[in-house]
C-alpha cells in the first residue's frame, strides 16, 4: 500500500492511476513469465535427475532383461547396454536380431533389472536413432562391442526410450515412479 500511495502521489489524477496500473500489469506479466520459465527449468532438472538415476541403476546392475512382443507372445532376453545421451536413455542392439525386428513391428517394450534388494522396471516405446555420434558413444562406453559392431556397419542400432515410466520397487519401500 505504501508504494501505491507513493506512485499515486508522484503521478496525481487519472493519468497517474493509469500509469500505475500499466506498470503494475507489466510487472505482473514479467513475474509470471519468469516464474513459468523457472517451473519448466525445475521440471527439466527433476526429469534429468530421474533419468540419471535410472541409468545409474542399469549400470550398477550390469544386466537387465528386455521384453518385447511378437504377435501375442512376449519375448525376453538379457541385455546390458544402456547410455544416457542428450538427456535420453539409449540401448543398443543389432538390426539382424529378432529383438530388433520385433521392436520395428511393435516398439512397446519393458526392461527389468534387479540389484541391491531393489528392482527397476522401465516400460515405454523404443525409437530408432540413426545418429552416428550416439553409436560411437555407445561403443566407447562398451568397448567389448567393438569386436562385433562398428558405428558405420549396417547392423548397429541404437534406440531411445520415449513415453517411459520407470518404477523402482522393493519389499520394504513404497514404489518410486519416474517418467521421462
Ligand atoms: C549379459 C548379457 C548382456 C547382453 N546385452 C545385449 C545388448 O545390450 N544388446 C544386444 O543386442 N544383445 C545383448 N545380449 C545378447 C542377447 O541377449 C541375445 O543376442 C539375444 O538372443 C537377443 O534376443 P533375440 O534372440 O530375441 O533377438 C546380451 C547377452 C547377455 C548374456
């Protein structure tokens, strides 16, 4: 109120009131825009922390199981590759494999890993990415793959999770759900 009285005293009359309200609205608009931006940034930070936690769990578990669907039949196999690149969780496979063909027909998958009394499930869709840089980064993270794959062969495939729901579970704690 003190400020309102001050501004009014500086700009008396109807004009003063008008300037005051124009300034007030401008200020509110500015604050709203800044706050909205901050909220989006915070959301991104939380999302980032979540996906990092998922990737770290997969790294520490070393092995996870990837389930795909073939018609009406679920298919499951051990996998070990995971990479956080450009804010996305990637896995790697070979295009010649049945798993790759199944994902091409139906990209809905689920992975499951167990480590240290906790298990993680990530359900989502896998999206093929032809970005060579990701393939190189994946092979750098898992150098043993280099004897079978290269970034420039026609076989190496990297895919990232879209619309993913990751759930950490244990017998003692409430499930923790992370979406990315
Ligand atoms: C510990 C472990 C980790 C593996 N990691 C991967 C992997 O990250 N990517 C992959 O394509 N195959 C991986 N494999 C091999 C696949 O499990 C294997 O090729 C499987 O047969 C592929 O499934 P499909 O026969 O339905 O195509 C891994 C195997 C083991 C034992």
